C-alpha cells in the first residue's frame, strides 16, 4: 500500500510506520461476532482527507448495509463534534464513551466538563445515601440543544467516564 504513515503502537507506546484501521463488528446472539467492515487507510493519502472523514464514510456505508438497525458502541475518539454530528444524522442508536475533558450541557443550560459532573453527582448520591459508583443524568451536547443524550457516569477512575447514550426507539 502507498502512503505509509506513522501510527501509535499501543503495546509499545511509540509511533511506528503503519496504517490506521477502522473495524466494525456485529455482536450476534450466542456471543457470535460478525465482521462488517475492516478499512485500513493512511491519513497521508490525499483521497482520505482526514481520519474523521474516513471514519464517517465507513460508518455510513455499514449503516446503509444494515438498514440503520442495531446499536453502535464506540470508545473515546468517537466523541468529537464531527462524530456526534454523524451519529445524529444517521438517526441511529449509539453509546459513546467520552473523554473526561469534554463539555456537556445539563438541564438548565449550564456547561460543565464531564469529569466535574461525575464528581458532583457522586457527592449528591453519597449525601443521599445512594450508590455513588454509578449515576445517571440527562445531558445535552454543546451547540446542539436538541441533542438530548443520557449520561451513564461510572466511577472507579479519576473523573470517572461518561457514556453518552442515544435511543432513537428504532430496533
């Protein structure tokens, strides 16, 4: 393949020559895994444009092939503005783990970093005598007041994690 680039080798924690890869799988009954897409690409290839554009192309192609059904589950890195615009434009169900420094908007309009929201909700739950390890709240994404998502906030790491969940009501 042309356009060999540098990518992060997670096991060695250093940059090495290679290609980016987008993988999409379906989880079927009885824990069967079905590969739906495997797309190796280089951000140095002018036809790719950017990593986000390549991800969007791949996810849109898969979404079209599966008729918009299912629930997408994505890790941090899929929680940027362009990615959320894609998720909402597909009108799909999704769960995305957010980075701790991402901003969310709580009902009432206040913007807050998700790690601060996790800490605040943990204190509220603890004061009420409840479980402070897992809390839930409604949040919106900045700049998109129609983007109601549900935040499932899980403690255990500094700042916890926020999974944004969008349920369209589709199967």
